[in-house]
């Protein structure tokens, strides 16, 4: 299993699509998004290192890939 870190933007987005296909990325707030990411299988980073910018970047990629 691939380990996920905050800078694994694309891998995290793809994992969110696979794990939570029913969720609309636009409807997920930053706190909920952080919780969803930290609960992903393989997530191995320090939760204290996340920033709002990182979460926004992940959310954008998640939205774009889900919409494709």
C-alpha cells in the first residue's frame, strides 16, 4: 500500500474518490477534508503539518479528477 503524505496531492485526491465516491468535493469543508484524509488507508503524515493551502490544493485536484 502506498503511503500518503500531505504533499501527495494527486494520490490523496484519487484515494478520496475511491474511498468516498458519494461525496461532492465542493460540499466538504476544510476541517472535514482534513479528517477524511487522515482516515485514509496509508495516510502516514503528521496531522499538525497541514495548512489550509494544502487542503485547498487537494480539494481542487479531487474536484477536477472527479469531474473528468
